[in-house]
């Protein structure tokens, strides 16, 4: 090895999985310096990008289930990480006690006290210790690098500190691969955290939907390490849904998509942070089906929406076009799954053993680059369904509840996204 040139070593190390590369840093100072330089990172990304493209074009599409707690299931897709092995399992325990899966059974007995993943964008996670808390962490689950953000500004007068909020997280990509030239460019990236209160008014107004045309948003900028307040206008008005039906916010190409009662709120916190627009739900859909049994996410590089239609007992899937209209892709009726076959009695808490509420089949996640595959849930059981072949297969179990299980489709970058350096603004940054 000592007689090999740096160029040849770069070529060798760029062909091994990322976990092996990390271990290689401890072999010698030369390997550490070699693997840390941008030339190696660019070569590594390009090699694995080529393999990744070939894998996407093939018939075998792999995924790995990873329960990071009883309430959170990650479905990960990565060509250069074998996340099925115990030593490579994803965990958030490095963030502290409330993120430790060993304590999940204790913590979850307290109402709304369990930790929550707020958002995922380009390999970075935004997490917080409790569902209604204001203490946020931005982390990379592979490198275990994390920062704790300062507390966001308190709510305005008249708001309760425990009011539900809409939260979004979006991070720019760390690298870009130019398909024509096969060139990799590393970028100076930044991220945004967006937070705003979503409920005001009487119980009746909340139940039927509140239309607002202006919001006061708190936005965290990674460049400054500080929160700022923005008054954001929405020309056509936005109607919020009930707090129990809030679905995870979707980040795609620098844009955040928030779920409303009858539409999506589209917001660009980088370039147009003083205005937002709405995208109405598909005209051939039921808003209740989307809110109770649906999912919005990214598939094949585009925003998609899918839901289980209770009236027609079928799964529908739409794709968002450039003009922000919806194109219907699939209408599929899967074989009926009996609820008694989808319940695991041992997973229920003793005091709620008899409370089985059948919410029907619910679309929970998309495969990021196989447009025919969706992940569904009924009661405890998790299914993978193929919208093209009309086949459905049980692949695992979670806990009961249409909002209890948080399924996140994780499409990790080929090289871990570093957290932008904001040390100079007084934030703690930890490397483990």
C-alpha cells in the first residue's frame, strides 16, 4: 500500500462502501488525509452515482426497515450502505436520553412526551425532544454530527405556548452531479427551519377550517445561526386542518409543502420568503381520504400524492405537474386485508387493549425511485404494494394508531451531507 500512488489509492478507496471508508481513516495519517480531500469525495460520489443509476434502471429495488423507536420507522434506500446489519442500524440515541430507543416504552406512557423527527432533507434530520417542544437538533445519522439550535422566538400574545405548529426543514444539496460531463461539484450549502402557529379561533372554526392570508413565521438561517420573524402573505388564503391530522412537511428542491385542509401550502424559504402559494388537492379526490388515509412525498424526483379511497376501496396516486396541476397515475384495488389479521395484541398498551379503531388501509410512504411501489398500513401491519401489478405483501408490524407510527422514506445521499459550520454564532456542534 505504501508504494501505491495517491491517484491509485483514491481509485481503490472510492469503490468501497462508505462505512469501510470511515474505518479506513483510522489506519494511517496518509489514508486520513487522502479520504478527507475533496478530490476523493468527488471520485467516490461519481463512482457510486454510476452504480446507483444502474441499480435504479434494474429490476431489483432494495429497501431496509429500521425502527429507531416503537413510534418511528425508517424505510431506507442506499446503494452503498448495508443498513440491514445490526452494526449499521440507524439510531438517534447519540442525541440524548429522549432519543434512546431503550427508553421508548417508558417515555411513550406520558402523553405527547416522545421524541419526534420533524423533517428530513438531503441527508440531514431535524429532530426535537417532544412533539410540542421548541428544542431542535439538526443531525446527520451516519456521521453522528449534530447541533442544537437556539430556542425560537416565543409565540405572540394570545397564543398558548403549547399550540400546535407547522414545522418545516429544508437543506440545500451538498453536491451536484452533472450527467452530461460526469463531473461532481461540491457546494456551499445552507439550511432553513420554518415554524409557524396554525390554529386560532373557536372550536367550530378549527373543525371546519380556518382560512388565513397572512402568517407570522419564525425562520432559522444557518448562515447567521439565528431565528428571524417574517410576515408571509398567501394571496388565495390557506385553510388549516385539525391538529390530529397534520402530516409531515415535505421538502423538495428547496421548497416546503405543508398539508392543509383542502390544499398544500407551497413556500420557498430561500428566495421568496415573504410570500407563499397554495396547490389545491386533486379534483377527483376526497380531502378526508387524503388527510386520514393519504400521503404526500417525493417519488422519482417529483411531488406525489396518494390515498386510500374509502368509497371506492382503492388506492389512487397523482403526480404534480410543472403547472401545479395533478396527473392521475394509478387507480388500484388491492385484495382486502382483514383487520383481525393486521392486529398484534402484544403491541397494545394494557390500558388500551380493547381500543382497536379500524382506520382502513392508509398510504404511508413512497419508494423514492420506483414509481409503482407504495408502503401502506392497516392497524399494526405494514404492507408494500405494487400499483402496476396489483400485488400487496405484508412486510412488518408497527404499533397501532393512524398517527402513532411515523414512517419516513429515507433516500440518503451518496456522501453524507456535512452540517454547515455555524460555530461562530455560538451554537454547539458535536462530532462523535
